[in-house]
């Protein structure tokens, strides 16, 4: 991360953040972690993958995650997503189950959610890096401030977005979204712990999202992977 390489529309929006003290400290932290030999996920060229795949003016839907997967080859910069050929984690399996129940979609063989990102779904984790095998290890290092700014800029500058907030962490992060101009959908987290208690299945967020987009004369998301 010696140089920030980011899709141009996001770079224009977020440029002041890269010069802020907190982000300078974050870069120093990441540099020191790598220098000490620690394995950091996702790879450096995928840290900003969510934004690279979904330019600022093309965002229609925002799904908020917490931090990247911390297992080998799992994290690819898109929340809840894994690259082709990687076994689907339990939360993602439950997301696909809800899609099947909500929209009648078939379960995909791949857990790669990049087709969603390419249609305007910003798959944003609150923390964009993590140390291997240490969930939450890069929390409270500065990433949350950076991603709070992303949510704030979308909230303020855009209209008629859909925000999907799954679980308490995402709900708190989206607490200040303007419900008068955006659709905010909240439910439990798709992890088995929450989903199996009845807090996830049946939320019908995907059909509700497309209904909102259609009502505002915006292209619907094809959720089929």
C-alpha cells in the first residue's frame, strides 16, 4: 500500500481520507505487520476490490460485512464472497438459501459474488484487511473510519440506494443513513448462529430490493450467480 490504487471515481471522493492522520497510521500498521512476516488477507491488489468493481456513481445497493475471511485464499475484497473454486463458507450458503426461498433461484456452484458487484452492488466490509487465522485482528486500526466515510458519502451524495444491514454490527454502522431517501433493510446475520435462530431466513431482502429499484425506475439486480 505504498501507493493508493483505486478506481478513479472513488479516488475523487475519498482522496482527503488518504492524507488524514488515521489513514497514515493505518498504512504504517499494515506495513509493519507485513514486515514482521505476518500473512494479511486479502492480497494487496484486492483490498479495494469492492470499490474497483463498483464505481461510486454506479452503486445501487450496499451490503455491509464486518471483516474479510481469515482462511487461506478465502478473502477476495468483496464481503461474503469467495473466489471460484473456494468452498462456500456457512454464511454464504445461507445467503444462497434465502435467495432460493425468496426468488426461486438455483444454488450456484461458485461463491464468487463479482457478478453482483458488476451490476452496482457494493460488497463492503467494515474492515478491509485481516491477519491470517485471526478474525477481527485489524479492527480499530482505522479501517472503520474509512468505511464510515464511504457509507456517509453514499448517503449524502446519492439517492434511492438500498442498504442491506445484516446483524448488529452492520445495523450500528448504518444507523445514520437517511431513511427518507434510501431503503434500509435490516435483519439478523446470515451466519448459522443467527440464521438458525430465525433472525435471517425469510427476510426477503432480495425481492424487496428489486421492488424498490423498480419503483424508482432503476435496473433490478439479477441475483442469480
